[in-house]
C-alpha cells in the first residue's frame, strides 16, 4: 500500500545542513510550526524569516541580536 502525505524538513538557509537531531537521520515533521519549535529547542535560530543551524550564526553582545556569520554561504551542502 502506498500512502501519500505532506511533511516538513528543516534545512539551514546558510550551509544547507538538514536538521537531524543527533540521530544522523533527517527528521520529518507534520507541520512548519512543529519543525520550528523542535529546531529552536536544539540550538537553531530564526533570523529575518530564515532558519540557521548553530554553526551559521552567532550572538552579538553589542547589538543584543543574533547575526548570520559572514562568508558561510556555499554551493556545497554540508551533511
């Protein structure tokens, strides 16, 4: 039997890494809201409407904001 369904994956908007929650397996979520809550609980951050893994952003104490690290955009996807 084949069952069609809609799911959500989370991919870093900077380096292209998929969220895997330490398991090494891409996780699928039932909704964007569920996915956003899960990744934020695991160190990902939403900046200007995009999601970034912990390797691609840093906290700026001077501005009290999270900022995307410079020169991180690559054509090669890191997994």
